[in-house]
C-alpha cells in the first residue's frame, strides 16, 4: 500500500487507514453473512439501516446510499412489496415523498442490528464502555463530515 522505506514511519493518515480498512472488511463480512440469512441484499440492508431512525425523501436516501434516484426507486418498490417500507407525502413539501420503515421493517432491522451486534462483539468487547463511547463519537463525527 505504501512506497515508504521500511525504516520510515507511516504518516498518521496511513496508519489510520491501515486500522479502518480491516475493521470495515470484518463489518462487511458480517453484513454479507447476515443478508442472505434474512433474504436481503447488502443494498437493502443499507437502506433499512439508514431508515431505522428517520424518514427521508427519495433524493436524500439516494445521497446516503450513493446511488441514482432511479436505482433507489426500484429498491424502494421491492422493499414496499415485502412490506418493509412505505411512502407518504412529506409534511413540509407535499410534492416530495418520504420513505420510512413499516412496523415489519422496524422489527426486521431490530433483528438485524442484534445479529450484527452479536457478530461484532469479539471486536467491541475488547474495549471498555468509555472506549466504546469515544469510538462511537469519533465515527459519528467522521460520518457527519462525509455527509456534509
């Protein structure tokens, strides 16, 4: 990954990347296992995870997922057929449509989160409660910066 000589220390950003990437790979491996166990694609898991605590307009959801609006529209249609999400007019802009979890979708994402938490426990239990809280705060700050 780096062209530095062996006796040079890596830049702080490289060291952070070297720590983040394997954790991301482990997390993806967990999600890739949980998805098929629940008949869900990785993209649908992401969609449900994003909606677990909010209602979003289609455009906002597309932005969060990094997908085109048409792609998200098809994903939403499939999730609606399964009874996992629903659409409703936005309270502030009647032309816009909000996407939100149904009670069935909320129950499913609660199960998925519990499965994910259990599967990732070997990583997280090595940290104290205070360290877990600090890590959560730092990760949330990173994500806030990503989403602008």
